[in-house]
C-alpha cells in the first residue's frame, strides 16, 4: 500500500523527490505523488518530466530517457514514445496558481485523487520572499498589503477543507523573526495550523498537533528549525519545517537522526573539470544624468575573445600575479588546465563520486555515461581575477576573502559598484570552502555566480547547474527544464530531496503504526469482539 501525497507550491519537486524515493523491502515506493501544483512554467515542465520518470519502476527507466539526457531526442519524442506514462505525468503535474485558480477546481481535483483515503499527506512550502531576511531588507520590512505574507493560508485552506493525516510545511529561517505590526508572523501560522477551523470555519476541520523534526521537547520557535548540514546534506541550509499530525492520530512521530557533515569536495570534486567562459572586459564608467534627476553610472565594455588558448593565457598571467600578491605557490602544469566549458551533456567514463560515499547511490545512475547540465557561465575578465584571488586566498587561509581583503591586496580587485567599499556586501565574491558543507544555494544563483565560486583555482569559475543540484542533493538523472537561468532558479528554490527523504521516513513510520492500529481495530470489529476481549 502506498500513501497518497498532494504537493503544493511544488517548485521543481524537491520534497516530492524525497518522499517518492522511499521504498519498502520489495523496492516499491511507499508514497505516491497524486498531484503537484506549481505556477512557474519551467518548474512545471520539470515536475512533469520527473513525474514521467516515476511512472517506471525504480532502476528501469527506458533507454529513450537516456537518449533525451544525451540530447539525441527531444522531450516531445520521448513523451510520444510512452503516451500512457506521459498522460499520467500530465495529470499529476498541474500548472496552476494557488490564490488565483478557482478553489472549486482545486478542491475537485484533490477530492477525486484522495477520495475517502484517511491516511494521506500534504507537503509543500508557501512562497517565502516576504519572510526572508533578504526580501525584507530590499523592501524595507514586511507590509500588510503584501499578499505573499498570507499565502500560507492557501496551504491552510487545503488542510481545513481536506483533512490530511499529516502535513509537512517548509519555509525560510527568516519566518521565525518576521513581524507585522509588532506581532510575530510565525505565531499566527502556528496558531492557525493547530486550529484550521478558526480561519476556515465552514469546513468542520479537525485540529492538528505541530511537531518539531529535531527535538521531542520544543522550548522555543528555533526548535522548528532544521539545519540541513546536520542530516547529511552537503550544504548549510537552515529552514523551518513543521510536521502537522491530525488530532485523532495519537502516535507521536519520531525525529531526524543527525549524521556527520558532508564536505563540498566529496560531492563535486570528481565531476569533469571545465574552464569558465569569458565574454567581455570592463574598460571604464562615467556618470550620466538620470531621467528623474541625479546621476547614475554608465559602464563600458569591450568584447573578450573566448577560446581555450586565450583563456589559458589570461588565467595563467592572473594566477602568477595573484600568487605573488598572496605569497602562495600558484604554478599549474599546463597539461591539467581544462580546455572546454562543459555542455548540457558531457560524456565521461570516469567515476563521478567515490563508491563508498554515503550519498553515492543517491546521486548515481549506472545507465548514465556522462554528466548533465554541467556547463560554465561566461564571465567578465575582471571577475576571473577576483575568482582566482578568492580561490587562492582560501587555499592559504582556509576561508573566503571579504571585500576588505580584496582592497587590502589590490584595490583593482574591487568591482566598480558603489557598495563595493561600503561594508554592506562584504561577501559579494564568496568562494566555497572545499572540506565543509557549501553555503546556502538560493535562487540568486540564477543572476550571477559570485556567491558560488568553485574552490578549484585551476577551473576559475562559478558553479554549474549540476554542481548546484548536487549540493541540493538532486540525483544525477534529474533534468531541469528551461534555460540555464531558469534551471538555476529552480535548483535554488527547492527543498533538498535527501532531507525530504529523511523526513519521509519519519512520516512513513508514523503512518505505519497508525494504519496497523486501524487494521487491527477493524479486524476486532469484524470478529464481533470488543477491544478488551
């Protein structure tokens, strides 16, 4: 028996991937994703494709799927080859907007899919921009007319109307400190989730107990915070995750078991080495009038001719210069300098992760003969110098440099930005330290790679989509639809699937106990016995 799941605000499917990856002793999935709702077009495409993958038994994906990954066939050809599986996937992944799509339409779909099933699970993370510290700083705090503040009520309404046995709700750490008119928003959310009928009284909703996944003894709000690096995810990602259990379920859920930290090098260090691209060179800037008064900077660039030879010569000269600045050994054997920038599918016959690594089986697919979506960006030539400085600084000091360090060693390393020397963005260029978990992958990675510089100065680049996906613990055969910007955006917004997998174990153990007790009670009833007999 598999337990049905409805996934709201699904993104590219990180939570769903974790839950659907949990199997029983017969390698059968114990959770079945019935519906994933997402408003973003490209994330919805990714959801559809991953749902298509789940229509096949584990380990039995058809050869045509790998042909698609390798770029030999288009996605439409893949779907046409397997129309039944595509039909199921299309029904599961729904391009819709909670808060805009008619509630009656949403309710009808959920009712049709869940039916009379009592033991089903609701998962999802309402949009978090309004609560995040970065989002609040950009707009000067939280405003009551910002509709995003109340999007959690779309999630709450589904609970009130459809009464899942369990729900898992995820949001950013900033939710814990977010306030509106002096009142903590997290307090509202906890209150409403415990008593959905207080907000949606028409649905005769039961109450819910809200549990922490990290402690049995909740003392304060921070006890609902999960630090992903404590549970085997190679990333310092801190998220509020609430586990809600319907009040008629008396079994207390378990908690996550901490594991050793996983360093970044161990999960991306064996991927094929690729160089960065280079697209232009900054020459100068001038102040020009704004239309509404005042002045603004206008920057001028020249095109940088990108070729393996030009790149190798430029980075070699920079490396020598930075080596002298930092007094570190920076010579590189020309034979190990990568010459290509990667590709959407990069064939390789090397091992991509140590077989003994705790996540080796999680990432790997033995039928793949290369790595997908492992292609570097094109960079400003001055940024290549900053990247090399950051990587070599980290080699020497085992930490990434702050803006003051760039200025201390060479003022020309500072970018031509008003805030560069202000002290407000001290980590604008942040190299990832190899033997620690990565810093949090966010959707900002879609804009530039300055916060995600590869530690390997030989490659001199920011992280690729595949490297970011590995940090987020997406399996290597997980394909993100859209262009590179959309791919990065999806990866940055997702819940790490491996963390979701561990949460799924907690939920499954709870539901196993509950359904076993229900079956036992039904057997007693059918036998005409009382519980005491």
